[in-house]
C-alpha cells in the first residue's frame, strides 16, 4: 500500500502558533531596558540593537515600545534596515553597525544614517560624499569579525584621525566576545579599547 501524502498535507495546521512562536510583552521589554539604564547610569546613552527585524521579534513593535524611554538611538546591521526605520518615522540617530558597501553610502547620507567604519578603504569611500555623514570607529579587540585591528592602531590611527570635511566622527566602539561568560576577557578587551582611545586623543 502506497503512503498517501495528500491527506497528510491537508491535515497540517496553518496556524502560525501550531509549532513555535515568540510572544513579546512591551512592559517586559521596557523593564529589561530600565535594568540596563540602572546598571550603566542615566548619563550613558543606550543604543538598542534592532537588526534582523529586532532579532525576529518585530522591529516596529520593539521600536514603538522603546521610544518612550528615550534611547540615544537604534542600531541596525544594514543601510536598508536603517532606511526602513526612517520610513517608519524614527528620527533618532541610527547606527549601521556592520561594514556598509560603497554603493550604500549615498543612501546612508540621504537618510542621515551613521556608518561604522572598520577599514581605511571604507573611510575613504565614505569621505568621498559631498555631504556630511556621521561615523563610528569600529575597533576589533578580539572578536575577529570586523573592525580596525587594535594591534596595529599606531599604523592606522594617524590616518583615521585626519580631519575630512565630509565626515563627522561621532564615536568609537568594540564588539566584546564572550561578554556574558568571561570577566577576564571583558577586562582585557576593554583595556585594549582604552589604549586605542588614548592614541586618538593624542
């Protein structure tokens, strides 16, 4: 007797909750945000990451829930995600926290997005715009994913620090690996970032 797949497919549920789903409570999300603010202090700006549709939670709902808490801005992974936030009415700073292709710089400028810069080549093609754009220095302190290598900062920092009319240096950051599991690693990566920042101040 041959199996009958037709009856099996007909009986499968079309209910999106039949297998797995995430149900997000806005009050719980805001409570998590408040705990972060309590930990870092009210003088520190918080940049919620809402890339990849807020990690699948639904970017519109997450942004709507967090807006009343006055975050410094929102972080995304791509220029297109940032543009979508602008179209949704977000006026706060939006930081694209992944290297942006040269072809996307014009759209970033048009929609007042801030770019992460992780190489001298990216710095130059971003500086080529005829309008001012904000940017953040991405420093690799051990993650190994993207960013200027902290070990060679004496080579690239003089070029990074040079004034360019079209660029407004907004900030500097690193991406910590094992941030929730290894305090020694965090301390080491933080000290590496501080060394880089001292060079930028000099």
